[in-house]
C-alpha cells in the first residue's frame, strides 16, 4: 500500500472531489472563452516575441557582429541564455521522470505543465547556439549526413557536437514523453466535447484511445520505460553542456566539479520556474484544489535542497582554486568576487544561496507571495550564475594586453526578451488547448476509494482487492 | 460470427478489482476492462502477463548504442580519418556520449511506436469506447456470455455483491475488436 493513501499524509487534492469533478475542473478552464487576464498576458508575451523575432531577423541579415562579443569575450549573452534555458527545462524532466520512478504521487498535479515547460524551454535554448553559428541556414552541417564535401564527417570528439545530439535527443524524447502522457487525457476531452473542431482534433490526436485495460497495462510499461530513459538523459544533457566548458583549458571552466554542479543548478532554476508558473496558473485557472499548499511546500523543499547543493558547489570551487596552487585559477576566482563583474557574482550568491535559506521556515514555504518572490529571485540568480561562469572566466585573458570588457548590445537584450516571449506565448497557448494537469494521473493518484459503509463484499473477495484496507480509513470520496 | 457480451459498470476501482478477481476465479472469460485511468492491481486481477515491450526497448537501445559506436568509429578512423590534436582515430571514450544519446533516442521512439503498433493506436482511428463515461468516471468489466462457464443468475448475483451500477447485454460483431482481445471471430 502506498503511503500517499495513508491518513497521516495530507490529501493530494482537496475539496472532496469525485472522478467526474476532476475531469470537469481541469477541462472547463480550456473549454471556456479565455479570460481578460489571459489575453493581457498573451498580448504582453506576443509583444515580447515580436521584439525577439525582429531582433533575430536583424542579426541574421546583418551578422552576429551586432553582438557585443569581442576577441577576448567570445561567449556572452548567447551561451548564458542557452545554458539558462536548457537548465529551466531540466525540472520538467525531474518532476515527470525522476519523481515518477521515486513514486512521488504529488508530482501528478504539476508534471503536465512542467513537461510543457521543458519543451518550450529547450526550444528557446536552441535559438542561441543556432544564431551563434553565424550562418544559421547551414545549421544542418552539424549532423553527420553523406555530403559532397568528401563526405566530410562531423567531429565526434568535440563536446560541442555531443551537445547537438544531447539537446536534440532531449527535445525529441521530452516531446514524446509529453505526448504519450497526453493521449488518455485527449481521449477524455474528445468524449466530453460537442461535435466540432475540438472533437475532430482530439479524435485524431488521441489515436482512438478507448481506455482498455490491456492498453493501459502496456501504456504503463512504456511510461515507466520512458521515465527510466529520461532520467539518465536529463543528467547526461547538462553534464554535456558543462563539458562544453570543462574540457577547455580556461581557468574557471577547466574543473571536474562542473557536471554535478551544472545538473544541480539546472534543476534548481527549473524548479524555480515551475513554481513561478504554477503559482500563476493555479490562481488564473482556479486549480487551487489540485495544486495545493502541500505541493508548493514540497517543491519549495526541493528548491531549498538544490540551492544548498549549488551553494556547496560555489564554496568547493573557491576551495579548489585556493588549494590548486595554480595562480591563474586563483586569480580568476579572486576576480570573480572582487573584480569589475563582482556585482553579478554577489547577486548570484545572494539570490541562489542566501535568499532560499528562508525556505527552512514552514511559514515562509506556506506563504504564496514569499515563495513566488523567492522563485523569481532564484531565476534571476541562476541567470547570473551562467553569466558569471562564462564572462568572468573569459574577460581576463592569460595576457593582460588582451583583457577586455563585455557589454551586451540592444540586439542581444532584445533576443533574450524575445526568448521569454516565445516561452510564455507557447505556455499560454498550451494552457488553452491541452489539459494543464494530467487528468488520468491525478485520478489514479488521488486515492478515491469507496466509502466503508457502502462495502458489501465478502471477506474472501476483500482479501484480494487492494485498497480495501485503506478504504476503511481514507477520506470518503464524494458521490457524483 | 458474433459474441454476446455482458457489460458491468462500476463506480469505484475497488469494486472493479473485486468483481474482476471473482469473475476470473469462477472461470468466466474476461474480454476486457475499460477504465478512465490506470488501475493498479487490475493487471493481476485480469491475469495479464507482464508486457514484453521492455524487450523492444532493450533491443532498440542496444541497436542505437552499437550502431552509433560503429558509425563513429567508421567515420573517424575509416571513411575520413582526421587528426584532431593528435588523438587516436578510434578514441572510444569520446564516442560514448553520442552513442548514449542514440541509445536513448532509439529506445524511446522504438518502445512508443511498438506500443502504438501492439495496441493498434493510430491517428484517424475511431475510438470504440464501450460506454461514453469510461474516459471520465466509469469502470466497465466486459464478460463473454458465450462461454461455457457463464451462468446468468450467478454472475448477476456476484456483480451485485460488488455494487454494480448497471449491467447491459450487447452483441459485438466487429472482427478487429475481437482479434485485439485474442478472441476467435
């Protein structure tokens, strides 16, 4: 018997819901006309997206000389934003795959939107290296295909190429994972909608799903396999991203701590983004009974633990630099904390290490405005972490004559704003066209057992019916 | 040929599991069960074997990993050997990350498409839901009436013991529907 059914645990959903209440509560927000608040958010996001599209068009036509990069600082906003967005995506896979393998039933309330977030974040991430290639229209040269240049193959020894494979696999597997999870819910939407466009589209996309237990049995097997595959995948993706840095010989990058440090940071920033989005979505879409304070509190605890790991990594980096006896390494870290970009460094430490410590207090974890503020600050801090790693390690070269400064141009800032526009536009559209909470998974995890008084089963049968014992103590399910 | 089927509808998963277990114990032939979500323990009650899709996943994953390792070795040391920083042509450790990604990609897509194939899920298929509410809040147990062990009165009595909401007799002639559930058509 799973512990989520035990009365000592708070219920996963509140409000005494029946199965049909769950279907209705989750489907109604997307079947109604969009609210004014949704339109306002959509217009702002679409405006940001438009700014981004214009900026991308301009730099594609003019070239990436429009960026503030120079011969010393060869990576700036572009790679910072790439690593930032890939990191955001990681929490989605953590919640949908890793917590699934750990049988954390509370994940069902947030996994659908977290997976959608993963997908959109990886799309946003992809923009930056694609543009940075310079001749974006030749991006397919990164794939090994038979060509007329030899054939000249790609260099499989380069971490940058590993990244191409890691990010594209991650995007595809996340998309499949998300879609497979959606199929039963699309069938639910299909069966409750009137004849029309919505019914036609959901009929096609739900692939003729009829709820047969044989199919469910295979489906559960495949879902578990996908979770098992996605778990090492998510660790590999950010490990490979960190190797883009760690395999170079730049002081501040050339360190073995990078893979775990990057993975922890990625999950940390992603959790902050999930919390930011869910706190808004539960209010706007009236899903307070499904994304409860318990969910917020558990995600806050995860965020706190990740924040502590990241803080520990910051300390380890400094210790290793001091202990290495390498003057270049020592200089880079002193320069990080006290040099011209020390503002970015201390913003990072404050937002990522100091502020999350407030989450040790239960009253803070249960206060929505405070959690929201902390999540936003963690997002800011994690963006600065990537900026600090990339720019402070580069701007002081081995030769003092090559030292330079880096200031982003308006085009780079506009592209960054545009990536937020893309992310939020996609997310807002997703909330309108697909169930934002996994209906079938919430039903399965809600533990809606029968009322004890209604049981008339002989002892022999009840002995073989799992859930009977819990039914004696569980909260009575509302009868529709 | 057609089959006479008995459709028993339940409101709660524990009733469904109880009735399925009891039906199977009395030797009745369970055609299928339709549920709005994955009911854990139902596969045991129905006596379903563990899915063999795990093997598909394993074979696809191995194909991806070994195929990509071979391809990396072939491109880097046979088709066009390029000296990169004096590293050996067949530098196996640096081939591992891409081989791993290929394994995950092929295993993931392979098992999902195998699921679609085995369960006959494809775009444009008309869903044959036995009752409209099986994707919402109803659980339907389908028993074969043409079976020798079927005794109408005893079955009804058994189902009522599990608070059946509704029973319905139905004749189904759809051949693919049977084939999928391993019944002779």
